[in-house]
C-alpha cells in the first residue's frame, strides 16, 4: 500500500439550493458551526465551510450555492454523510424537535452500534452512528 505523506481527508462538498437554509440546518439542528465563508461573484457562487471543529484537524462540510440555481438532483451514486453521536436516540429526539426530518428511526445493527438516518433540507442522507457498548 502506498502512503502519501501528509495526506488526510479535508472536506466533503455539497451543492445546496439555499445556503442560508442549509447553514441554519447544520448549525441549529446538528450543532455544527460556520468556520468560514466565501463569495466568488465572478463564478456565480458562494460557499461556507461548517463542522464540529477546526479545519486544521477535523473533516468538515463545504456547502456551495450557485446563484440562480434553486434545485439539484441528488444522484444515485452518493450514499450519505455519517456523524458520530454519543446517544443516537436522544439525538433523533432533539433533531426532530428542532424541525429536522428523521427518515429512519434508531435501530441496532449486528455490531451493536445504534444507527439512524435523517435528511438535510436538500434531501442529502445523514447517518447518525452511536458506538457499540464496550465489552
């Protein structure tokens, strides 16, 4: 296996129809924070990098909004974004109370992990994952 020095996963970019709506979802419902924003008027787009920690040492999301574009087809090759949670059932309760759409209620898989799924405002799937109990 080839190892490339300094290589690490930086971010995942999602095209979004309304950047402010998406920022509100990821910050207000999922508890991320805006790390930085960009505006590229010559390219007709703007973006925001959001996450749970600084870009220097965590993987983040880049939300990109092209002006004049109000919808995207999610495509069938994209699967989901996965977020680690201490308590998936409680996270789902809080997400639903904040207006988030839980699309598959929490359940335990064979490994003992508890998972659930939700959708962001543009329909992207988000998996919530709780580690299996120790022991």
